[in-house]
C-alpha cells in the first residue's frame, strides 16, 4: 500500500502531514531515556513528591541563553530538559524561561547582569576559541527561583569541579536535579528546620567543622549546640541530630539518650572516622572557632 501511495500525487502532502503530526506529538509529550546504571538523569521519588506538593507557582529564570561554546550549550539544554520534566510532574505550578544576562530588564534601562551582580552572583570568565582568535565572555550559570514574594538564586555550575571537560559537564548535569529541587524546597519553607549539633564527646567546634556549621547548616537550618552530658533527654524539637567525629567514648547514659531519641522518631546523622588520618593535619592551619546557640 505504501508503494502505491508513492506513485500517486498525494505522497508529498501525506509525508508533510505525518511530519507535522510527529512534531506536534513531540511538543505535547516529552520523555528522556536514562541509560546510566545508577539512573542519574531520572527524577527521584523525593523530587516528584516535592513537585506535586507545590501550592503556588514557582518560576525559574535561567540565565543560560546566548552564544556559548558547545559545553555550555549542552548545559543549557540539560537545564531545559530538566525543567520540562519538572513541569510535567508539577503542572502549572512550575514555570520557567531562559534569559540572556545582557538583555534589558523590561521597563528599565538596566540589564539582568546589573541585577545579578547586585545580588553578589559572580560570573564565570569563559575563554573560547574562534576563527578570529580568542573570545572572552561572562557566563552566569544561575537560575533565580521566584515563589510568592521570595527570590532565591540557584547555582547550576560550580567552578570547583575537577576532571576533564566531559567529566565536569556530566557531573554538573547529574547534580542539577538536586540543586534545583533543593532550591524549590528551601524557597517554600515558612521556617527553618531545627538541627542539633552534638557535643560532649570530643566533637570538633573549630576549623574542622567551621565550613559545615557556618556556610551550610546556619544558612539552611536553625542550628543549636547540644551537650549530651547535660541532664535531661535530647529535645525532640530537633529535626535531626548531627554527631561529627567524636574522639571520646560515649557513656551508657549518653547511649541511652541517643537510643530514646531515635526510638521516638528522631533522626540521627553520624560522621564517624575509624582512622585518624586527615589531610588537614598536613597543612598549616589557622585556628577558627564557631559557636552556636547552646541548649543546656
């Protein structure tokens, strides 16, 4: 039958009609096949649950629109694929658009670059080769999430990645789901979760845990210091209790407190080293101490 159609005057309109139909179907339904063993490019169940529980629209403005080298074009395509999948799960509560950083903000004489710089978001100075020579351009690998009256920047590419260019881009794409989903989760929070940092058994409160406490925990959680040797049980108000590298043995009373905390639904995160071998000990260190609000 198909051969007969090829010999009729209607074969060209028929082929065009089929192509139009395929393109329309592709625009309505989107899928991506994940061939990695660990399913790095498949949305996790936690992300899907988060997207389904969004109560009001979250808009993502991604500043990866422009004439970039192939690597960053690939990163931009990966971001668009991810946000399209987010929208398929979250529906109308997920919105996104790609913007050129040097474009003017509507109704003003300022560019998005001015706004990003004012927010303290530093660009990457990218050097690429052209026929005419080398070209330098500033790339802002960020997305601004908007929810109600809040705005939160999300970094889509970090310069701390190591490896070949292919490995770096592959790693950044695999981390993108976590970064965007974490940003959506944080911007929707009405109040920060309370987290306890356990002390009393030689846990560090100096330079060894400074970055964890000051640059991560305090930015995302209400951080309290809890001495396990103080009388009374561990407060159940802690959303999680963190034990970092204790150097002293736990007493039976301390073990009982931890056991009761976990048995009553508390979450315990333990970072334990069985060997005392740290790269930091080979470097010259400046003593830096941090303090949190202590619970007695």
